[in-house]
C-alpha cells in the first residue's frame, strides 16, 4: 500500500544497498537537475552581454541602464554566504527568519553600494575610458551622470548600514564591528589613493569579507557565537568568490598594467596568475572534502561535486588562453560556478537538518 516515493526511498533496504551510497545517488541526481534549472534561468534572466540598441521607451531604457549598473545578478556572491551561515545555524536550532531576511537585505544593499562606487571610481581613474569587455562604463558612455552613480552608491550603503544598526541593537557590538568593516572595505575597494583593488588586495578583501565574515555574521545573528568549525565551513565559498574577481583581473591584466592598476594578476604575471586561479578553484573542492572528512560539514554537501567538471573546463581554458575575448567566458562562468556550488552547498546543509528530523 506504499506509494512509489516511499518504495524508492526504502529501496536501500529492499535491495540491501548501503544507505550512504543510495543517498549519494539521490544527491547527484538532485545536483544534476538543479544545474539544468540554473542553466535555463541564467539564459533567461542574466544579461551578461550588453543588449542591442532598441526603440524602448525612455523609462524602460533608464531602468535597463540602472539594472546593468547595479549588476543584481552578482548579488548571489552576498546571498550565498549569508544563506550558508543561516543553514549551518539551522543544524544547531531553529532560525529567526526575520533576522535572516534583514541580513540578506543589508548585505545586498552594501553589495549594490560597492558596485556603484566601483563604477564611479573606475571612471574617475580612467579605467572605464578604454574599450573593455563587459557591460559597465555607463558614466563614460553618457548614460548616467557621475554624481548620480555616486549618490546611489552612498544611498545603498546608508540603507545597508541602517538595517545593520537595527541588527546591532538586537545582537550586540560584534555585528557592529563586522558591519562597519564591511562598509569601509566596500567603499574603499576602489575609492581613495590606496584603493584595495588597485594595490593587489582585491582578492584578499573579497575572500575575507564575502566568505568568512558574511558566513560568521549570519551565524552569529542566530546563535550569538562564533565556533571555529563555522569559520572553516566558510572557506569553500571564500575561495570561489575570490576566483570570480581573479577571473576578472586575468581578463583585464594587460589593460590594468597599462593604467597602473596593481592586482595580483599584474604582480604575478600571466603564468603566476594562472596558478592563482587553479589554487582558488582547487582550494574550493579540497576544502569541502576536508570539511566532510573532518566531520565539520555533513556528507550531503558533497552534492557540490557535480559542479567539478565545469571547474576543470574553466581551468583548461585559463591554461590555453590569454586574450580578453577568450577569457570573458571564464569570468561569466566562474560567477555561475559560484552561484551553483553555493546553492548546492546550502542545500546540503539544509538537507542534513531535514533528514535529522525526518
């Protein structure tokens, strides 16, 4: 009298299949299906290339310009670590969904502010005045005034900070210091004479603040503690988000050298920069495997391994290519890899909670 779903779930008993093996098969199939779904969503929703000129109405055109300047498809780099911190916290006890929602909005607002200030200061420093790939440069193109972009960026930082102050009021000073550091790093990423992105510290800042800091902050909001295992559990997303920035710097290596922008790519040279990319990608999967072997992460997080073929393909492209047009897909697909890997990682942590209470 059992349904087909129940029979499938109990197949490991009926056919004497090891339970972990059966779970891994289910996880692999789920990961494959999620990848297919994300392929379709990205093709429909993410405008990686600038759209051709059309006869749109003025309002729609302006909205499209702001959409591209805000780069909302990049916000997964903030959503994933905040969600991961909450998913890890859910393995300890129930979540405060209100605090999680506020943390997501605050982190997205700070991310938006960073994107806008980055657009403004890249134009001020001349980087958007050269022919580069991508969809930025709307100030240089005359689509937006510089003051509009800067004002919007400051407004986004103000929104994120205001929400952050409320979170401080309910969670204590630890969140204040994390939030303050995040806002300062986001603003001075491209602002000021010693902008982090211009002195070889871009990947370091991104790794720390869009990996461990966001995961720890999200976890702390729920549990008011910072266990070392949570810090370690944040490493895979830290490696991968740094790889996104490094893919951008690999593509722009020659242009950055021309304008005196010092990134790790320009400091290491092409061969050394390639090794850095391999290290960041490899570190993502090796750290995940170590976390599972050490019992820090649940074995269900191994669902992320379904993204490994994409990672290997990207490393092969980096090894074989050096021109900006050839490396442009690496940037786009590294960002996609981060989103997919991160989503599957969160799913793995959440699935561990669900199985515990099933």
